C-alpha cells in the first residue's frame, strides 16, 4: 500500500453521546425504525451481494506454489474470473493464488498494469485473470462518475494485521471526488493488505479500488472504477504501461443513478445516532491505576447486577469490567462530575484480558447483561452500526466488521529477554537483555540453565519450546546453577519488544494496545477507539449491549469481547469471590 503524506482532509465520523446511568433507557430506542436502521439494511444487502467476490491474494512460484509476496486484496468482476486490483501489488505474467471467502482457491495471472514514472503510483490500476476454468462469484461494476461527496461506501478487504481468510467490512463515505493525484478519497479505513481491495456503493457495486493512505485515519485513496472502464482493453493485455494507454472504453451514464439518490444519507443518520447516544445507558467510566510505577488510564463498563442478584457473592454496590492488562494496583474510578471512587479487584482472566472490579459506593446502574446462551455475531449482522460511548466526550461510531474470530499470540507471548548457548557442555545464559524479565528476576550471564517449571531443559530449542505456552504477565520458575549452588528464580514474563514503524498505517492517534492479540471468540469493528478507551461498552443501533472493547489492534480494527464471554467470565469466578 502506498504512503501519501501531502494531502490532509479531515472528515470526522464521530457522534456525541453523554454519560447516563438509567437502565430503563437501554431498550427505549427499539420503538421505531429510523435512518440508521434503514441504512444498516442497505449495507447488509450490499454485503450479501459483494462479499463473496472479494478475494485475498499473494504471488506464488508458478512451479512449486511457494508464497512469494505479502498478501493483498482484489475483487472478481466477471463470471469467467476477471479480477481488479492495484498496480503496485500486481505484475504482468506473474502467478497469484486467489482465495475466496467461501474457501475456494484458484490461480490467476497478472495482466495489464498502469503505473506512470517517476512515482509509479498513478493511476495504480491493474487486472488479473483466473487461469482455472469455472464460474466464479463476481460483483457488478458501478460508476464513479455518479458519486457525490458524502455518498456512503463499504470496504470489504483483507487487512494484514488480522491474518484472516475472510475479509472484514468497513464503512465510510466519499470525502473527495478527485484529489491532487486523481484518486477518489474515502473515509473507509485501510492498511497494508487492503491494497487492491474493493470499495462498494449501497447497491453492492464496485466504485473504487483501494490504493493508499495518509496518516489521518479518514484519508484513504481509491482508484475510481471508471479508470478501469476507460482502459479496459489495455488492462486485458499482459503489459506494463508506463504511460496512459489509449482510451478504449466508453463511460456511459449510471442507469441506477436515480435509485442511489433515494437511498438514506449520512446527515439524518448522524443526528439520530447522536440522539440514540443520549438515550443509551452508557455505563462507562474512567479507571486510573499504577502499573510498574506509571499511571495508566483505561475505561470500564458498569455492569448491572439485575438477573445476577441471587448469587451470594454479589454483595458489592457496583461491579465493573475492564481491560485487565491496563488495570494495576489500587484502581480509582473517575466519574464524569470529577468525583473519584476507590475500587477493588475481584478477579482477572488472561484469556480475553478481562478484570472484574467492585466499588462499595453507588454512582449509578450499569448495562444489563443479556442472559443469552450464545452470541449473535452472525454474517447477516456484518455492517451493523455500533456505538462506543465515552463518559465525557463524543461517542465513536463504526460498523461490525467480522464474525467471531480467533487472534493468536503474535505480540503478547511471554518474553524473557535472555539467550542461551553451550559452554563446557553446559547450557548457560549467554546474554541478558537490560530491563528484561530475566534481569528483573536476578538471572545473570554464565548461570547454568537446568529446568523450566520443573522440566529439565536440554538445549536452546528445548528452552524456547518450554516458554511457548506463556503469555506476557505469566510467571515461570527457572532453575539455575551458579557457583555450584542451585536456585529457583520466579520470572514474570514481559511483552516482546514492540516494533516501531514509520508507515502511515502505524501512526494513528492513540496507537495500538500493548495487549492486542491472543484472544478467542472475539469480533472486530472499524471504530477508531484509542488504546486508553478500551474497556468501555459497545452497543448496536437498537441500544442493545453487545460487548466490551478490549483492544485497538491496528489502524482498521478494534477488538471486542462478546456479552456472552463477559457473562461467562463474571459467573465463572463467582465461587471464588468474597461473600
């Protein structure tokens, strides 16, 4: 994905909401359908039409099938397998693996590619052709010439940070019809991996192809679909064009232009979501605490004890759930009026980074947990608007981007910060990283490594394998030998060193959460939740509490824990809580 730093257009997609504690207001928004609900319906219909044609790709060796490149996205626009993508990820004659959301796989060849020196970024249009015979799912092409500023649009692509075989959905609007580079500009958030992915209108038609981004999250560049119409014949040939080829396609009028103008817009929806935010039982507060001597701030969700009151351990006046890795000792709750309340910690769960807090001073009722047996995160809900209230500022709005997914430990595994090697036929520590978990525990270079958690360690690989099951924050017992004596060293593992990148996708406001993966059965949405805003509640347009924001994973994705898992966490610790 290209980096663009020169243009700056800021179009906020935030809606105001206030802190409310009246539980009865939570369901009052269900009384009638409004523009936001109607728009959600159009988004769902568009996704149903276009999702199946949005594909994941990477280059492969034609002979062995070995992967040769990073992943990127594309969209099939014909039954016989014509794929549109971005020129900066596609090269004529090269071979690409194509993966559909339904699990089907095939091979495609790079065809035409138009990139003009010296930047090689314009117009960034490319085409591929599926080599395997078949009738492939495809999406209709729309008309970028019929778009207007604020036209709603939908992205269905494969962000690299998620590493999923199914695409995620993001929602936005057209912010600029033609910027200085000739691109459309949208507020649908993108990151590496999305390059070449499709932008759709509310009819499920392709109106643009993802090209590049700037640092602000709402500046995203799209190749207009009319560029592909204009150079259709040239792109069908496996050539690398260094200048614009001759026009070959006619840009006719959009036959459904009148229909698109009758669809719900953003202005009325903005007001309605603002009103809904005022009615919702937000139930969120700020929590401050100390972690390793530094003050940390995070949000917490106030949990109503209604329906749980028969549990003997629910004796505290207020229960709250928040993000465990961001809540240290002696937490203090900050209310919107400036008042502070001391809180205590009842339980923690490493699985989904949850912490259960209590307070013995009342300051309002919380969100009601639906005592449901299963989560209702399903395909037909993709694109549903979600609202993340904040206690003292505007709520943030996004859409449901995925069904339930698992995020393996990529950046949250337990890191010791020590290396080993053999000396005099003994496995010894050869390097201890400064300020690492190993140094904090008192391990020194030259110490002989004997065992991890009571299990003897034979070599370096054996040592690494013994730590694989751990997450940051876990404690392991390391048996060492020093000067002829044996010692057991408890080591509290830390997070691995965080990579610092200067790509615009890594520079969004608030940054990533430190604990942002290693989750099971979570979902993602595209709201721009800052790392210190996690722990707060998440609602749909009906005012139903559907989860808790638990991590900012990347530019495109905020991770949320479902209501079901929140309830499971609270009740599973019931027998161990104070009575």
